[in-house]
């Protein structure tokens, strides 16, 4: 089963980006936090999508997503790593 990760802005119901890895999506969140602070990610939701037509699985949202980003920070370092759609990921 193929899977990928999507970062959504729930407030605007808009897709921020699609990523091959969770680390790639978290990198965008980490950079957003560093540039704009915690309020900038309050409406973000990270989901895992699959090609089996199942509903997306919510991994984390808002403050929980910010916490997950801080926990996972040492696991990745590349800017834009894992991004597949060309979106720059700014909110």
C-alpha cells in the first residue's frame, strides 16, 4: 500500500503541501514555527493518505503538531526534503 503525507490549513480548508515522508512535512512545520511562532501552526493538520480509498489518518494538529515537530527535529535536517508538489509550504 502506497502512502504519503499532506499538510492542511484547516482554517482555510487549503492544502499546504504533499510530502513523501512525515519528516518532510514536519520540516515545513518546523521552519514555519521558527519564522512565525506557535500561532502560525495552530490551524495546521498533518494527515497520512493511502491509495486504498480509506479516509486520511490524522497524525497531529495544532499544538500537538508543533510538539511532534519539536520531538522529531533531530531526525531530519534537509530543507524541503520529501516534498513532492513544489509548494513552498508557507502559511
